[in-house]
């Protein structure tokens, strides 16, 4: 739990021609919601101007309200897109306002002000990253939405969860989020976020925040319909968002994809020689499984070294020999798994199930074991926490 009295939470609220909404939003936050929260609450309005430097009066409304509310701030610039507005706001909140945490919030009341309090409370109770979720109990999307829009929202979010392999998180496309500055936001290169001129930047920012945060929490959000005008989301925005999610998913899992490819090649080597040794040469079952597994181990060591773990590549004849011996040592586990489970399976089910047993054993038993041992023992790309250090596993 953090010290409530010292925590400065800055809500970053981008606006572009939001005069009607901002004139209502500011009093609601400062007079109704902020007094309920045990933190130093600030609102930073990031107002986008036209190329000619004009707006619909949003800036003037905020400047007038700043005379009444001391924790209200205004940052104005020519319109570049939603992502850039948030980037400017986060950098200002971090560097100029010395924020301990920042919140992303829309000005159009789709993020109802009453949900600010539970978001901040989750942070004050120890969460580094808080997500306002529409898809957990207590959360919802507007009942006024048409069926097709609800479907696009739900299945689009589900697609991103699957691509990024984040099944435990339920809402990865929400724009209502709170981020701790130290250790989370300050580790992100905000100027390098993908698609900052579109909504898609949200996926990249969320992805990096989750990687940095030690404690991520979702709190319910009842997403509301816009009170003024219409949603700015479009098919182009959706395609851009999916593209960013796919790029991040591939980038994040490159090593595992390579590992899986090499493992599949090892499986083919294993299956081929298991057939030769057992069915053609009629070796005893134990020797057939052991011999084919060792040939797959040689395949896996060679190609993982020159491809999967290229950055950690082992070179030099002596180092290669010693690492190969060590590799075989760690692979004894895989050898035992395949030999024992494979032999037992054949004895129970019959020889006709030998080739069906092999992929099951590899996918569910050998692959997780090997991936762990390769990263921790052989190429050492993961650093495990010390017994009493309390640090997380760091994956690269």
C-alpha cells in the first residue's frame, strides 16, 4: 500500500472541440468526485487546436475554470492525433507536475466520473497498473449500442487478448487506465509508441505497461454512450489497432515461435528415427525411444544455438562441446519423460498408438520442460529471482 496523502494523481484528458463536455466535466470532477478520494487529484486538459490555432472555445472554458480550481491545468498544441495528445500529457504530468500516477480519461462522459475513485483506490492499495474493464462482473457496454457494435467490441477485444496471450486480462482495448509513474511509465519510450496518431497506440502503451507493472488490477467500468456528438472510432482505427496487436504479439513471442519451429523439426527427426529403430530395425522399445530422442536433442541444440538463441549464441569448439554435454545433461529430463511415458503408453495402449503418443508427450510434457531449461540453464536468457530477493523472472 502506498502513502495516500503524498500521492499525486493526474488525470490526462485530451480534448478536440469538446467545449460542451469539458464545461460539465470539470465541475463534476472537482466538486463531486475528487473530494471523495484520499489523494492529491489533478486534471490536465490537453486541448488540440486546428492548424490555424483555433478551437471551439474549449481552451477558454478551461482557462476560466482554472481560476476556481487550483489543480486544473491546460496544455495546448496543434492537433496531431489522440496518441500524441496523451503522450504530451503524460510527459508534462511526469516532468512538470511531478505526478506519482497518471490516468487516461475521455472528456465525453463515456468514462463516467464516478469510476475515478475505485481506479485511484486500487492504485493506493498497491496496484501499479489499473484497467477500467467493461468485461468483468460489474462492468458493461452501453445497452443502446447495436448488436453489431457490441459484437465488434467484444470479439475485437478477445482477438487482442489471444494475440498478446493475455487471457487473464479481460479488457485490453479500454481507454480508461491508471499508470504508476515510477517503474512503469518512466520505463516507456513514449515518443516511440506505434500509431500515436490513432487509437491503436493504446494497445502498445498497455502492452508495455503490463510488462513493467508488478501488480495489474482490473476494476469494473460501466462504459457510457457519448452525451454529445458521435464516436470517433472507425474501421480504419480498428484495422490499425489489430495490426499493432499482431505486430506486438509476433515481436513478443519471436523466440518462442523459433523455439517451436525447431522443436517441430526435432519432432520430425524423433518420429522418423523412432519408426526406423522400432518398426524396421526392431530395437527394444526403450532403446528405440532413447535413440530417436537423442537424435532430436542434437537437432535441437544445433538449430536453437544458431537461430532461436542467436543473441546468446555459444561459439568456440571447447565451449560448444561443454555446452553440448550440459545440454544433454538437462535433456536427460526430456529423455526420461519420453522414454518412460512412451514405453508405458505403448505397454498400456499397444504399439499401434506409438506415433500418436509422441506428439502428446512432446507438446504437453517435453516442450514446457525444454523451454524452461534452455532459457534458464543453457543460453541463460532468463534471470530467475534470488531465493529471498523478491524479484520477478525477467524474460527477453
